[in-house]
C-alpha cells in the first residue's frame, strides 16, 4: 500500500462481547463494505480519544448478528477488550490492519 494512500476508518461504539468469541471483532456488513473487509481479515481497533488507558489491538473480522446490523456498534471479544484495556460503551476507531 502506498504510504500516501488514504486509510478508511470507522468510528463505532463498543458493546458487550458475545459469549464464546475469542480473538475476533464483529462488524456489520455496511462497515465491512466501507472498509473493504471480508470475514477473516485483520483490523486495528484504537481508542477514538487520547487517554492513558488507550492502546490498540488487532483482531480478526467476523459479522454481527442480524439484530445488531445498522446500529453503529462493534462487538470485540472479551480477550481483545482486556488486551486493549477497552470497556463496553467506549468509542473506538476501526481500520484495516
């Protein structure tokens, strides 16, 4: 990728992870399309604001359940929430890794 190329990003709100998810991030279909992602791709998730606890994680993309579509949310697995020091309700930025 060209260093000057624009990286598309999406700003979303973290919701409670789904039971049993490990190492994944769940995005809706429109967000995946906007970012040029497909199931299995890697994304970077960062805090949308500077903070002491803010860091980033890399996770594998999966789809949200149908009932979550179009709500502007992201579901990050519990292990990745802890790795990134995120909490449900945080606003995050998602970009292709």
